[in-house]
């Protein structure tokens, strides 16, 4: 397998650009979260209470809301039916805490309502994890030892990982939309506070866009490599 100099440059430029975008996105979400984590909501609602109210409003009293360690480690675990919130979000009464909690509750609602992109993403998790772990051993092995089968197996697995990243985008955008709609309709936040929530969730969504672009860039590099076989 031979990869032309121009193709190598094109592939690497795509990957580097995606990595830079990822760094910028992570910096933005950290800064935005820090900014709005210092602005308390007028009604003093905590992230845990917000999540609990959203879940209960959908009849999801069976889903526990728990506190976990870390910062921005918040996530919904569909296998255990648990909504995990970091300490700052669980007990925090800031705009950022309420927004993040509402977003994560949105994932639980997606699960309960059978939201198709969420279900597809969950089915892709095992394959995506395998693809991420085996990509480089298979690709490097195929390139170095000139074993075509290894290269294509690696490319196929990584294609599944890329699909996972792409499906993640509508899942995350929809969870944020649900969060904003609920908070707006519940009357628990002022319009200014709701705008703050939108900024926090928009910044967070950009990290997923960056991850998808990074995966897409790597896939383009693989396709360019395959074209030069």
C-alpha cells in the first residue's frame, strides 16, 4: 500500500483541523460552564431537583438521580436506569447546573419514549468501542505487513465508530432541545436564565460536533490510503 504525499498532507490537515476544533470546543464548554456556574437561578432550584421534576413529569419515578465524583461527568446510564450528576450539578443551583441536569434528564426521556437515534446509538456502543480499540492495530498491521484483510476490517470497524459519532449528534441536540422546552414551559427560569442555559448547552454540543469531525477526518485518511493501494 502506498499513500501519495499529497494524499497524506490532505488527510493529516483534516485530522489536525478537527483536533484543533476539538480543543477550541472543549475550552469553550469549560469556560461557558464556569461562567454560568457562578450565576445562581432566581428560584434556587438545584440540578438534582430539576432532574427529578423532569423525570417525574414523564412518569419516570423509577429512575434514580445520583451524585458522582468529577466535573462535567454527568451522564444517563440506560443499563442501570440511573441519572448520574456530578457534585457541582447535583447540588448546584446555578444556571449551568440546572441546564446540564435538564439535558441529562432529556436522555432518560429519550430512552423511555423510544427515541430512534438514542436506540440506534445504544446498539452501536459495543461495536464503536471495539472499533476505537482495534483501529490502529488493524490498520497499522495491514499497512506494515501489506495484509489487505486487516486494513479493511479496521476500516469497517472504524466506520461503525464514525456512525456512532454521527448518530450522537441528533441525540445530544434533541436532549438539549427537550431541556430548554421543559425549563421554558415550567416557568422555573426567567428568559435571561433560559438564554444562559442555551449558551451552556450549545457550547457542550460543539464538543460532539468536533468529535464527529475528528472521526470523519480519520475516515477520510483511511479512504485515501485505500485508494492508493
